[in-house]
């Protein structure tokens, strides 16, 4: 398996710093998802450290998760309420659970973490399998922007400079494959550390086509969790797919 295709890579590289400030406020996502959850249970793919799942569960909605990284699950377990969320440690593309859910969700661009050809399609088919009739699959993802990719390929992003270390970030895109590699590189007296990360990005219409092939219909698309209208200038989308009743 190529390094970037390993579902456990993200957690090994990023769990230690994942919950430091900088990740989005989950509150608008939690409001949105709670409105679709009914009595639950709901399923979060790539539940991570519970950024969204824990505040959703705190509203009394039963939440379950799938997560590839034991390191990320350990973070979740260390938080209030984190012990009572059932998590299956597995590759989310397989959705290896037996329940039936009114809502499954996959946020923070994480569909694109499935870098192996065909695995995003597998994921959508398996989501459709576990959705109740009339159930929803909510996806949050960025809208690919090739001008931004060009800029990112030209620049070295300086992440931090201290007396002990310098951290920079660089990107390389493969436009035909719709993948990228990002390296976060830390220089210290002791040496150099590489933290590779990769994604297979999709335009919203391509996600719609994968969903349709899995039997899911696009019900709504918004630019934000606050339901702002999606349009040509939108940088992100929240897409709601529905399994026909
Ligand atoms: C950006 S984090 C998002 C975590 C959480 N959903 C949130 O919004 O904070 C991406 C998560 O996806 C997990 N992940 C990546 N590939 C995965 C896979 N194939 N199956 C399950 N989890 C995966 C990572 O371990 C990490 O926890």
C-alpha cells in the first residue's frame, strides 16, 4: 500500500496536535446535523477526536462512529462523554456496522482522505446500505480551486519559526488524478521531520454522480452550515443526499 493510502496515517501524523486551537467551531455543524438526526442513532464516518460527535451526543442524540486511527479514538475517549460513544476502528469506506441510521455524516473534507481509486465509490455504496429509507448522508467538502492549487505549488508556507524549530508546508497537485501531496516539514537541530498528507479531491458534481450510482439523491446543497446559498463563488459545500423511501 502506498504511504498516503494508509487509513491510519492521518492519526499517526496528526493526533498529537489535532485538538490544538485552529479547527472549525463545530456548533453550526451540530445545529445542522441535529435537525436531521430524528431520534438517531446517527453515524459519523471518520469520527476523529469527537469534535462534532461529542457536542451532538451531548444534545441527547445517540451517536456512533467509525475511525481508522486508534490514536484519534484515544483522544475521543479522554474527553467528557467520550466513553459512551461506540466506535468501530476500521476503514470508513467499508462502513462495517450493522445498524440502520436516519443520518450518516462525513465532514471536514474527509471523503477526500480516501485516496485509493474506487474507495470513495465503495464508501457511498456502503453508506446507502446502512441508511434507513428516507435517511440522509451529509458531506462537507471544499470546492476544488485550480488557481489556489497553482498558488500553493509555487509557495512555501511558513507555519512556525521558533528558536528551536522551523516548520514549513509545500504542495504538489496531480490535476489528472485529482490528487495532491502536502508535506509539512520541521527542521530542528536534531534533524528533519516529514509529515506527509494526501487527498483525492472531487468537484461537487462528481460527488453527486458517485452518490447517484449508490442510489442516493441530492436533496440540498449549501455553502455553509448556516444554509447560505451555494453558488459559483462558494469555496465549500454542505451536501445532503437522501436515500429514497
Ligand atoms: C480531519 S480529521 C476529521 C475528524 C472529525 N470528523 C472532525 O471533524 O474533527 C480526519 C479523520 O479521518 C480519519 N480517517 C482518515 N482516513 C480514514 C479512513 N479510511 N477510515 C476511517 N477514518 C479515516 C483520520 O484518522 C481522522 O481522524
